[in-house]
DNA sequence: CAGTGGTCTAGACCACTAC
DNA sequence: TAGTGGTCTAGACCACTGT
């Protein structure tokens, strides 16, 4: 059942098999899966290993535990939004649309007080300022202004902005993105924003400000985006 | 250092002490905490127990691990939004404002197709429909329409709606809230919405639709809220 | 009562990092 | 080479659930 020589950890193999059995309908929603001690015997591993698999699946929302009763299969989720924090590029691709960019500005500058504070840097430290119009299927979707500390990305080139910035951070700069704090509000488009987005006033826009952190909790970007309300709904999964 | 007789699990006691030492500055951001084997000796417990504590703190974003190097203190977060999924009542309280309600409608009715689908019930199953104007410090903040399956809350009374609904679900109905899928968009207030919110058109509003689930992933509410854009920003923490 | 998940022990080997 | 986190074992006692 499990390959103890495999480079894939045993707990990951067990997760995989449980997932398969659930999606095959062997354990329908609401049904109990075998107890941890039973799984211990089936897979020939120790209980802590089985528990690690189950804990991961519980965290994913696929299973839930009840003390003294057992572990059960959760109901399937109605919809599956992109689980967490995504870049515009990733977001549009997952919606089946073709993302593209128009770079309006790319420069180094001194941050103002607010940006410096959010990035936890000095006002004398430089930041990249990137202004882009974001398109989906060639229709303007959002205006996006990004601030990045130059110190963190000394090698950043204009070409990297044509692809996903997060791809650059993770693959080229080899940094781990942990999460972000996001503020969202509705607003009316300003005159120049309405022009850039090809809409006529009064027009509602969704304004999102995101401060993103690496795994050591150091902020690496501030993004301020202004989305056309008619073309963009923001969907997210939240935990209690 | 730890009380093995205490009803509080040892791993929770260790978490507590590590948190304290970090906030006291004993381990500044970026510094390594003692290795797992050292902590094993300091606390006189086994390594798996220490690991459980550290894993929890890593999930909270307080620490991060690097293979072969050690475990380090993360930078403090700039701001601390309410971590996840909150009710209007909880949300306003955390912002230091006084929430209140005006109940416009409370009735049982047949759900339309969309609501029935989102709640995963039959169209013939009844739902409660609750319409409320939400106030913060006595200023209208949002219009909120909630749909709840009668089956799940056969005992629901009007009084429960004066307090937090989530409090009712968790404390009175004894159910566990796991999470929700949330869709947010900007829009212009409709005429009657503008009146209810005491604003004049054209006025931007933030529309939030939330489908909330219990720990067994069964949906228990659909909430559609319309917030005054000038008085409400939605803040959330997201994970990559 | 027997069975369940929650917690805990005292070891072990591995891959990786730093010196 | 020594130290680190990642994985794993084979047990154990507990509180809680259902009969």
C-alpha cells in the first residue's frame, strides 16, 4: 500500500490514497473513514504517521474529526476559488481569461511615508514604482500600482514585469511568499481612472490594497489596484 | 517550566512561553530560537511535543523554519486584522465601534433556485429570511440579507438576531463554523438602497456575498451585504 | 463497556547547512 | 563533522462517545 523506500514521505502517500478513495466514492460525505488504529494496520505504519496525514486533510477541509466518535468525510465544496493569494496573472488564468499588460511607468523613486511604513523601510531607501494597466482578453480590467523595495530585488528588470511578478519572486529571486494583508473598498472612479479604464462617470470601482510578506514576515510589496466593478468580482476562501 | 499535571496540554504551555519570550524581546525578529533538541531538555519533554508547539507557531506566522539551519522569529506584522471570518457584530466591536441593528424583516419562506443551490437544500425546504439594517455608532453602515436553512436551526427566535448570529450558532446551537466562500464587488447604490443607507446617488457601495460552512462543510448561511463605501473597508489576511 | 481521537514518550535515521 | 529540521516507530494514558 505504501512504499517505504520512496522519496515521497509516507504521510503524503497515505494522504494521496485517502483522497483517491474519497473521490472514488468509497467514503461518501458524512461517512466515517477507518479509525486511526485501523489505518495503522492497513498501511503498516505507526499511528503518528497516520495522524499526520489525517491532520493535513482536516486542514484542507476534506475531513473533520469528532472526539470519541471518529473521522468523517466533509461535504464537497460547492465551488473552489483560488485558495489564497494570487497575482493578477494567476487570477485571470484561473478564470479562463488571457491576461496582458500595458506598462505605463517603471522607475526607482523615494517612497512616501505611508509606503515606507508599510514596507518597513526608511524613506531614504529606494523603491521600484510600477504602474500597469491590466487587461483580460484585451479589455481593460484594472489599474495597478506596485511598490517594491529595491534592496530585496536589486536585479529586477522590466522584462520580469511582463510575466507574473510572483513567479519572479518565487522562481528567480528564490524567496518564499507567505501571505498578505488586504484592504478592499468600493469607490467612484476618478476622471483619469475612468479614462484609463475606458468607462464613463459615474462608475463604481473596487480598490484593493495589498501588503505582501515573505515567510520571515518581511513585507516585499505594496500593491494598489483599481478594478472595473462591472468586470471583476473578488472571490476568496476564509477560515473562521 | 511546564506543569505535566495541568489540564492544559504541554504543547500549549510551551507555545505560551515561547510567545512570551518573543514578545519580551528575548528572541528578536530574525534571531534563532533554541533548537528543538535544546527545548526538549529545557522543558523536560519529548521532541514530538516540542515540534507540535513550534508547528502551531509557524502556522500562526510567528516563527519560520529553515531546513538544516534552525527556527527563526518572524518580523512582527504591521497590523493585525481580525484573522478570518467574522460577523458584523464582531467586526464592529474589533474596530471599537458600537454595533446595533434594525430588523426590517424576519420570516420563513421558500428559497429561490440560487439560494437553494448555495445552501445545498431543496427548493421545497424552508429558509429563514432576515433583513437588517446594520449600524455602527448609530450611523447606517450596511443592509444585510441573510438566508438560513430552517432545518439546521429549528429553534431560531427573533431575539437571537439582536446579538451576533455566529454566537448563536456556536454557543446555543453548538455547531462549529469552519469557513466561508466570499464574493466581493463594487457597485452603485440602487435608489432604495441609497435611501436606507441615508446617502445620495450616485453612491458607491461594497457588495459582499458570503456562503458559510460548518466543519462538516455543510453550508449554513448565505449573507448578502451592501456596505456604504465611505464608511467601510474590508480587511483580511490571506495566505499564499 | 469497547472504541475513538488527543496527547505524550524516548528513541531512530535522513537530508540539509555551516564550518 | 556537528547540528538542524523532517520523518518515523511502537508503544502509552487520557477524556470522550455510544451501547
